[in-house]
C-alpha cells in the first residue's frame, strides 16, 4: 500500500495509512484542501482522552477508519470537537466509503444533528460510533458478541444518515486502524488587486525609520526608555526579534540572545536587552524584555503570576524562572510600588504564522488570561506574526509580496479573531534566522513593527499623564 505523505507542520512525524490516490480523491472532494494527520489510534491509543488531547478545537476534520476486510471509510465534520455535551448541527457533515473506484458520500439529512459532541470517541449522527466505549469491542444495538485485540466501530439506530450502515464497512466491524486529519484550505497565494497595507520597500524608508527610532522620546519625562515585554509560545521568535533589531542597529547579523527551535524554552531567565546605536554607540530609547516561552501544560513554561510581577516592574534582570514557584519579591521591594520607569509599557505577543491554526485551546486560554491582566493595567498590546515566509510560498519567494498575499491577510484576520485584538495591531514580520547578511525588506518590516510599539507605548503614557506623580 502506498502511504500518503503527512503535511509539513503536523504535530508529529506520523505515517498515514491512507493511500495517495485516496488522499487526492478526498482532498478534491473537500475542495482543494490539505490533510494534516493529528491522531493515529495505533500510536496514541484508542481511548477518548488521547483523542481529545490531540483533536479538540482543530476546526474541520476527517476521520478515516480501516478494517481487516480492506474497507476504508469514515466521516467529515466542519465543526470542532470540543466536548461540549451538545448535539451538533452540521449541514456539511458526511459519511464516506472508499471501497470503489470513486468515493461514495452520504450527506447528513437536512435539519438533523450530525453528531453528539461529548467526551467520548467520535460518532456520526449517533448512528456510527468509532472505538466504542474506549474498548476493543464491537457493539450493535440489541447486543452482539464481544471481540478483543483490535479497534472497533459500533452501530446504533438513528436517522441523520440514510444508509444501511453495515454496508459502509462491509459488515466487518473489526478495525485495523483509525486516523483523524485536520482539514485546511490550501494556502491562497493569489495576489490582491491592491496592497492591503502600504509599505515603502526602500533604503530611504529604512533610514527614515532608524532615525525616528533614534530620536524617539517617551511622552513621560520620568521614563528614559520604553520597556517592551515579549510574550509567546516556545520557538515563536521572541529572542530572534531582539537579535534582529540588534542586528539592524549594529550593522550586521548578531545572535546575542539565545534562540533556536528546541521543544522547550531556551530562555530560562527574565532578560532585559537594551540596544545601542552601533557597536559602541548611544543606548536607544527602548529595552526589549525577553521571557520564558509559554507552554500548554501547567507547571511548565512561564507562569501567569510571573508575568503579572514583570508587568508591574518587580522582577529583576536575569531572574531565573521556576515554573513550580511564582516569583516572590523581597520584603524591601514589596513594600514600595515600582516606578513607572521600571514597569512594562508595551506587551508584544509573538505568534508563529505557520502554527496559528494548530494553536491549542489551552494555549489560547493562557493568552486570554494574560490579555485580561494586561488590559486591567491599561498597557498597550501588539501581536507580532513571525515566520511569514514559511507560511506563504509567495512571500517566501519575495518578501515584498507580504501585503498583497491574500493568504497572509487571512492569517492576520485569524490571529485577530483568536487573540481578540484589532487587525491593525497584528504585524507580520520576518526575523533574521539563517541569513548571514542584512536584507532591506526584513529591516523595513522589523523597524515598522518597532516604531508601532513605541507609538503604542506613547498611548499608554498619554493615559498615565493625568495621574503623573501618583502611585501607578
């Protein structure tokens, strides 16, 4: 059997059992899509907790099952698995049989509930159940024999799908594999009629931005440098953004902050990175603050309580994070409020463009909790969307295509929706990662983003000015 390739960017190096010709038929059937393998029962287990851990909140999905008689069948749903305990109405849902040369699809009946979204394994119309009851058994309504040693489907009565269900799988209920694929539209690399943002990709514009940043003075006289806090998942590019900005003002590519693509955060300390204008030049009017990466699991990555302490100016440079114990200021510092100079003036969420759609619900919840805290303090917020060249082939070929790429535009809108920030606050950039020399287009994007951070910080200071001199 020829194996279908798993799309680049899938969660693990999983091998699909789906033959390539069948994969192409399914992709065409669904409208020019890509399939990303999220769950494979023989690898992750056929229990519900393993399934939901990998498959919840992934958008439209396709389930494909295989039995010992050689049948390939399954179902599509356009609605997230979310363990909501609700009946799901999904007019786009269908069952599919791939036994013949052409896939046979059975659409859900109009007005019927396509599935029941609970904490168990998937079902379609409460007629077709996969890996029923987390057990290697087959169950038909009215009773049936129990078999062990494989994965099974279970069939019960219902009316969402008009079909003799047993014909879908040749009346052989014993499964040899069960897979679930995330269904994504192919990147639309088409060009917009006109740019959706205007950028001057010239050396003059780069020089102008650098000069404006050099001369920037925070609105608040008591603050000499804007403090910008970078927050984001592991590997999104927080440290790389500092390295990139430092490279521009140094005049060549640098790697002062530790960066890379390790599975866990390479940054384990709170670091404040000032930038100078040239190797021995004057300090520039901003400081980039780097943090440990956010992670899904509790007790791993940056703690939300630590972020609160950082925002309020209590955490010293080079403080080493301990995910198991939030930061505790010493008694002397805890007895007095931090000055405005010590606090954070702008928060930047750094998000990896190719992984936006794969962002887990838990990570989204963490970011939402952080945003609520930042909002309560009135601090300015921006989103950096990194690795845009990896997300869109058009942009990879020519960075100047960024703001005419319809695909990047949809990703900006998706980030805006998922993080709850205005589209105008989402800034796509490309950090320096593998380059040996500076590139004009990268510089323009990065400097434009930095200028927006300084402007947003001024908005924060503007709100502070009426109460200047009072504890903040």
